[in-house]
C-alpha cells in the first residue's frame, strides 16, 4: 500500500490526533448516544404495535476481523473488532412457555413451544434464535416464554457475522427476560454451540466472543485455545472501512465445512509422527515442510495458511501496539494472498476490491474478511483519506462489475447491551 511512515512518526501523529480529537469524539459520542436511544424507542414502538405490550431492547454488534481468518476453529489467534452495525432484539414476557419470534427483515413470524421434546432445525432463519433458546435450556438455564421482534442492521452473507450478532442479542434478551445472568464467555460458548449443533454450521468461537467481550476503541486479539485475550488500541486517526462486494457465492457454507474437514485431516496425519499435535495451533512451518510428503497437496496448502496466519496475527498485534500501520497493512496483504492462494476462499470480486484499495493514497492495508467466496473486505485507512478512498473504490468496482458496492465506515465498538 502507498502509505509509508516510520513508527516514530506514527506514534507522534497519533498522539497529536488524540489530543485534537477529544472534543470531536465527545460530540460524536453524544450524537451517537441520541441516535441509539431513538432506534431503541422506535423498535419498542414497533413491538407495542405488534404485540400490544411493552418491551425491553437489546443489541449485539457485528464484527470485522482485522486479521486471523479461518484460525479460530484451529485453536489459533484472531483479531476481531466490533463494528457499528447491530442485531436488535425487543422482547416481552409471556404467561406460557411459548416463543413467538417476528423478523422485520423477513416479514414473517415463527412460533414454537419451549417444552417441545425433540426440536429440530428447519433450515430457516428462525433456527438461529430458536437454537439459542434450545441450547440455553439444555445448559440448565430455564427460560420464560417470550415475544420477540428482531431487527437486523448487519447485512446477511457479508462476512460481518450477522448470525453471531443475532445469537448473542437473543441470548442476552432471553436470559434477561427470565431474570438470569451468566458469564459473558459462557454465553459466547452457548451461542457457538447453538450454531454448531442446531443450525449445523461448524463455526469457531471468534464471532460470538467479540460480540460478548468487545470494548469501544479497541481491537481484541483472542487466543482461541485458552480464551485469553488482549485489547489493542485502534487510533483515532485511523478508520475501518468495510467494502461489501454485494456478492455471496452459493457454495460458501459447504466450502466452509470442507475447509474445516481438510484442516482436521492434516492434524490427524501430522499427529501420527508428532504426538503433541492436537490442532494446527501446535504445528510449525518447519513441521509442515518436514512432513509435506505425508499430506495431499490440498491439505498441505490449507495447513500452510493456518500456520502462517497465526504468526501474522502475533506480528500484527505487535505492530498495532507500536502504531506501525505500514507493517500492519503489509501483514493484511500477506493474509489476503494466503487466503486466495493457499486456502482458496477468495473470489474475483474480493480480489478486485483489494486491488482497487491498493491504488488509493492513505490506505495502510486491505484484505478479505469473513468466511470468503464473496462478502466484504476490511480496509485500514487514514481518517483524512476516507472520502477519497470510498469514492475511488466504489467507482472502480462498479465500472468493472456493474455492481454498486456498499461501503461502511466504522470505529471499534462495544459489546452486547440493553438499551434502556
């Protein structure tokens, strides 16, 4: 990318920007708080019109992953950030043990009984909130019947974790409606279990974890094995710009599960000669080269991406700590190429979006984010270059594809909450 400054210059510039932006940030925070309250009131009013009763409002954020893709289900390292797009849930209690769930986006309602003996997934959007209710009950958290109204801001199929945002917002709402509280990490685990066991998607824990543990102004580097995490500063003069390609190829879900199976195959083969290996987290690049002939070419490249990506996350965390955005951006580029060439989860639209970003001054780094096969790129952009960046990328992408992309600017947001 075209931005290149020394680490010392970066640190000095961030310090100046931090001092000068204090008043602006306070005013922005106040405006944002007012907007949130208006959104919550509108959702509660819509609930009252539908159900004839008052409601409480909850929201959980989507996320963008700065670096560390497809490492979470391999016990590796990830660096997600919560974004200013949310799944909202309004909820009110019922006198019985039924749940009625309405989705504004889907314009339909689903009803079921919490005492149903053997609930099964339907291959329907309602599997996500229903799966959360089923898993909470099975984990020993009895729920009160409830009416729910769901409103989604996180675009579906974009790689910004709309499903985890919905799961976490639903879990927090259901527990609060039932007068129960649980540890946020346990809530993240149960939401992951709902997606794994009820919905049938073998996702890792990253998306649910960031929705439960995010802090405003911080990225979160998570060790997906120990669940230890480090909060890292996202400076005031850097923006996260998310570019939605507006495509999602149909084979994305099946290929996600296939990639996970290929990683597991690599672990099984390597563990025969390396007994300490429990996941790709335990494998080094030297191990891979030494036992390369034991692996098929496809499995070798899948493992190569994961092992290399773990190392890149650790390097990126160090770069962010010292405000070395040039180094961080270089690692983002390396991550994208690995996802494209070794893990093979990119696509022509994502590659084009990354290439267009690289042509704009003021861009530190760009890469695909999320599961792949469409969805979004994440771009680390100097605040003063955001407008120019968005205009250039949108124009270039639409000219090349005929599709008008959606671009979002975000700062690092906070975790799931009730808006009272």
